[in-house]
C-alpha cells in the first residue's frame, strides 16, 4: 500500500502512521465506466467506514467535456449522484503511484509494481439505458469484488 504524507516522498498517510491504499479507475474519456466505478468505490469506502484507508482516483487520457447523461441517469437509479462531476485527466505519475488500477477496456498498462486489471467493459456513451444498466451492474460487481479482496468481505 502507498502512503500519502509529503514527508514520505509524495506518498500519502492516513495520519496515524498506517499507509493509505490508492485505487484508480480510468478510461480514455472518463465520462462513463470509470465514473461509475469511482461512484461505487466511494460508496464501498463509506459503507465499510474505511475513508482513512483508501484514496480513490479517477481520470482519463483524453477527458470528455462531461459525464454521459445516460450514465448520470443509470447511477441515479441506484441513488448515486455524479451529475456535478467533470471528467479529468489522469497522469502517468498518478497511475504509477497507485496500488491498483482498473482500466475499462480501452487501455493496456505496464506499470511495474502496480496491480492492474483491464475490465473490458462496453462503453456506455450513446447506448440505450437498458444496456447502460447492464454495464452499471457489472461495474458494481467488479468494484465490490476489489474491495472484498483488498479489505475483506462486508
């Protein structure tokens, strides 16, 4: 796990000496799948009460102007609000500083020392809500599995 105290070479600490894990969810546009994964990861972190143990990063290599409307709608159906979020860029340094990076089917990474997984998910942009719901549910299952594996079952 990484730590985030700036006295530790830029890494992060949760303030009590324990290291904080960094989980990163990325895709090219950061407008759909990675936004869904981030919303579910934030929910898992809060429900498991491990805010001080997990940092969540999201971004894209070529960010869109906005999160896809259909993604906002699909997440709202499960009480997750991403309507005010804006896609953002994720740097190579942020990726390399992560403990785990999930790409959404649009990238292959070789990050030495970083656990990476390509989830090979369909892009929800421009798809009907019925298809986006299926993608959303698969993203949720994968995020919960990552949290179960890394932090124990709820």
